[in-house]
């Protein structure tokens, strides 16, 4: 195994909830209200659609908002990796990746392990250049049980929801996460802070038409079938963990240019499924009583208490 090269799950295609569009001579990311499955081939007009994209739309009124999936690994953090990431927007190279405690940072002296104060407390992250970045690998269909589609996101809502779901599902299934029949689902919400504008994010649930109990029984049966056939899930998880740890940064340099363009644009251009921060309100005007009290304090040196 080549040292310094992260060995990641084989990729068959991409899952996105947005695309790049041309605006005023610039290619900018634009959010969508549905999933799109693409191949790994990109033309001048964008990513070419994967054949499964049209197949999965049948019966969904043209809007692909749910996808039946399975996961590759029992360990949640192998299926979904999320960290704080800082990319060089000019070269597309990863500069720093951290988890809020420690980070790997590219410096003049090579890659160093340093403390990670998270973006809010890091001088290198000023201007929104560093933000949460998640990658989820899922299996779609039965043609290639070890090939996966990758979903990338920098949305807080998607990252929080996916992390929680995977850990919960692992816990209630008795560590049979890779055997559960699951569904990738697009959800929307709006809040007062978003001014009524829908925010779309990704969730994982048991497959449509199954109860939780049905899914748990199906996972147990699949695990028994795999074990009888000699399938070693623990060994697969171990191999994946070694592969991820073999490199300093997960994303290869041939992919990072497109990743930066789509997920790390200039701060004024980037969309997000993050709820907008509330705008600071102007200080309230003093009441008549407060004005009189202030005047009395200035004249007498003490407040005029009634």
C-alpha cells in the first residue's frame, strides 16, 4: 500500500442536491430540491447523468427525493467522515483538516499535527474559508456490493442529521449497520431565521414500506446469510479504517479542484442549508421614565427613585 495515499471506497458516481450554473461569467453553486445521480465523467456542460438517475425517478413524479441504499460498513465514521476542512481556493489543494481538537496542516515544513480550535477560533479560517465538510458513501443497487456513490456536503443540517442517524441505527441494530435496508431521503424545513425560505438537507431512514422492526429482522437475516457465505464484515471495516488512515487527506488532488468550485466558493457566492444567523437588532429606545431618571442622575448625582 502506497504510504501517504488515502485508500477510499471505490466510487461509481456522485449524489448531489445542487449543481454549478453560469452567472455573469462565473460558475457558481446552486441548490436544488431533489437528488441527482451523476457519473464521474464531467463535460463542458457539467457532470454526465448516471443511468440509475432516470431509473430511480420512475414513480416519483419526476422529482428524485428518496433513494434505496445500503451502507458498506458497520462503523458509522467509516461510512460518513466529517471534519473541518480548509482548501486553497486557487490551487484546490487541501491545507488543513481538523476535528475541533487536533488537525493535520500543510506547512512549509510538511504536514504537521497541530491543535484545532475549530473555525470560530482559528486565525487561518477567517473569511469562511474553513467549514464542516462531510463525505458519505452508500451502495445503490445490487450490481457492485463494494462500489459506492459518494454524497458530499458542507451543510450543518445534513451533517448533524446523518451523524446522529448512523450512530442511532448502529446502536439499535446490534452493530448491523451494513445489513440494514435503508433509504436516502431529502427533507425540507423553514424557520423564522430563514425568512420562510425552504432549507433542504439529507436524512437516512429505514426503507419505505418497512417498519423499524421489519428492517431489524431483515438485517439479522442478511448478516446470517453473509456469514454462512464467508463474508467477513469486521475484516472489511478494518481494511477500510487502514485505508483512510494511510493518507493525510482523504480527497485526492485530481478531485479537489471540482470540490472547491462546488463546495468552497467565495463566501459571498456560496449557498448553504445552514439556517441564516439572526441579524442584530437595533437597541431599544429609552422609555420616558428612563429619560427622566437619567436627567435626575445628571443633576443630583443619584437617581430619582419614586
